[in-house]
């Protein structure tokens, strides 16, 4: 996969998140600060602009995206997304092309970086409920580059949907306990939407 295609997929991922700002705000307003939609709009905008303006290879592009997110003011999503993007760039190739093995290495490293600081597991009703199954799907994938994102998107969306069944264990929503059952986690939904956008050529 060439840098230009990865860039296009990243921009589509950002557009997918941006388009859902209202939905994400509505979800977050039930048990959170009602700021997740706005925060993700900022994060997606920063990533998209960095991708547009980046002049280096794949690693440089992802480094620019991570740096653009790092300087934002926002909720807890900002450092988490910065960590994930930084993990992606650390394992990315410097040149303008990456193969399936390279993509798998990038997403594995990004997951490890975020997992290290998050502490959240499957069932804790966080963004990790979408990212863990997506990372597992990528790790198990054996086809071409394009299909890799489709597999990750399916797994992430199923993971986000499953958060409706869980009780929140992190953040402000934690204090609402079982009242949070029935509502998906906004962070998991935004991560799933990002992967859904990545899967669109």
C-alpha cells in the first residue's frame, strides 16, 4: 500500500468520525461530559490536516498526525489517541510504501502502546472494547492490505456494539453503574467509526 492510499484512507476515517459528531455527543451526554463529539471532531480534524500537509514518508505522516493531536485541548481522548498514533508511527516504514506485514506490525505496536497506559480490558466499556478486537483481527489476518482494514472494521464495530451490554468501569460514567447498560460507549463507537473509514478505499 502506497502512502497516498493510506493517506486517503486516514482522511476517510477522519471524515467518518467527524460526520458522527452529533451521535457521539448524544451518547456521551447520557453518562459523560457531553464533549466526546467535539473532542473527536478536533482530533479527526487535526489528523486529517496533518495527513494533508505531510511531505515525508509514512512514518513522518503518522508522526505529524500524532503531534497534531498531542497539542489539542480536549478530554481524555486526546492523550489516548496521541499514544495510539505515536505507536503507529514508531513501527511505520520511513518510505512511501507498506505491505500487509508492515501494517500488521504498525497496528500491533500501536495497540501495545495504548494498552500499556489504558489499563482497560474487554468488557470495561471503553474505546478498548473496539480496539482490542480490531487489533486481534489484524493480527490474525492473512490476506491483502485492503481486506485487512475491512476485517478490523467489522471486529471494531461488533466490539463497540457489545458495549451496550456492559457496565462502565472507567471515567465519569463509572458512577452510574448499571444505569449505563443499554448505552454504547462513545469512545468505542468513535474508534469503530475510524476503522470503518479506514476500510473505505
